[in-house]
C-alpha cells in the first residue's frame, strides 16, 4: 500500500470520527461508518489491504 493510499484512508477515518463526535451521523449509519473507519485505520497502519490481492491492485511505487 502506497503512502497516498494510507493518507487517504486515514483522512476518511478521521472525517468519519469527526462526523460521529459532532453528532452529524448517528444510529445504524454511524455504526456502519465506524466499522469502515476502523478497517481503514487498521489497513493503513499495517500497510496491507486484503481486498487488493484478488483484484491485483498495488498502490506502492515501483523502485528502479
């Protein structure tokens, strides 16, 4: 997972958290987006997205 991908995932997770804590989202939507935010944060921190493998996606820069 490339740097840009990680940053985008973390920005989305922070945005979801901000919407939740300002009570802009609530209920089932908040739960679903919260789960998505946790997944985005985890995949950004471990630099691996399991969904990329079957689709052959690679966002890392090639060296050389």
